[in-house]
């Protein structure tokens, strides 16, 4: 959590300058969330980019946003306070690591997450807990970073990212090195492995609905 705590104030700027099609990805994720959801869980809210969108999409819902970095949660709370949406959604935040967060069975209509679940090393048991925590027919929708199955494809995606990162006004070489050193702590899956993992714990209606380079949006029903 130290990495995110340390970069929290710079995170929004880094995301805009360092993540190709970041806004499009968030939009694609929200597009595949259900029309109605009364109880929503967001994992890894960061500074609240998805939290604000979910809160606008589900007026009247109960939305709990969880993140392990206190500094990120503070910024998400601030962002929500400043958002120009009608604040009828009951949004609460919890500073907690996903691995330690209590997931009660059949509680949520929607579990959503963006760019956060690659921090989980052993995904199968975690996805199984998410499946159990969803109401029957509830939806798991998430965007995340992948790895490619073939080394030369990984190289194409990596070079695509570097090209974006090195555009004028995007990342400095120091910021690129900072991100690269953090990548070693992350646990990426290939796209087919993500689908297999979801299926193995009982999800149905599994799909990848958007992809650009190594970024993808998935949806699965409990
Ligand atoms: C790359 S940011 C994504 C933030 C936001 N969802 C977005 O789309 O911009 C990843 C977030 O996940 C949180 N995080 C990473 N690993 C975590 C873990 N094991 N438990 C809880 N939060 C975690 C970090 O603190 C960070 O805020």
C-alpha cells in the first residue's frame, strides 16, 4: 500500500498521462454494469474515478468503496464531495486490504473494480469469495491490466504503452522507471486465463467487452 499512499496526490495526473484510453476504459466498464443495483461494492476505489461514476449511475443505492491506501480513500471522499451529481447515493468508504475485507454471502447486486485486482496474487479463491458475495444473478464487472500469452505480443503491447507514455506532456523517464519498478509487485493474467479463472469459481455469462493493448474490461454473472 506504500506505493499508492506515496503517489496518491499525483495519481490522477499519472493516470491521465500514463494510462492510454483510461477514461474510455472506465466508460466501457460502466457500460456493462446492470441498469439497476441497490447494493454495490467497489474494490480499489483509488481517488474515486469509478466511485463517482457508480454513484451517479445508481441514485438511491448503497455503495461501499474499499481501498487499502488511506491517502487514496481521503482523495476519493474529497472527489465525491466536490462532484456535481445529485448525492442521493449512500456512499461509504473502508480502508482495508481486499484480502482482509469481510465479504458476506449474497449481499451485492454489483461488485465493480478498475485497475486494482492485479494486486491479488491468488485470484481463484478471491474470485470465489466475490462469487459468493454476489446475490444470485448479481454482476462482477472489472477493468484490469493483462499480460499477453505470447512474448512477441507482450512486446507489441509494452511498446504501445511506452509510445503513449513518452508522448510530449505525458510521463517523464523518472515516472516511467517508478512505474516499471512497481510492476514487479503485480500479478497479471492473460485474457484466456482470466476467463478460465472466472468460470472455475462458478461465474456464467463471462465476457471481455473491451480491450486496448494490455487493458481489458470483463463482466461475469453469479
Ligand atoms: C491503479 S489504482 C486504481 C484506482 C482506481 N480504481 C482507478 O481506476 O483509477 C489501484 C488501487 O488499488 C489499491 N490496492 C492495491 N492493492 C490492494 C489490496 N491488496 N487491497 C486493497 N486495495 C489495494 C491501491 O491502493 C490503489 O488505490
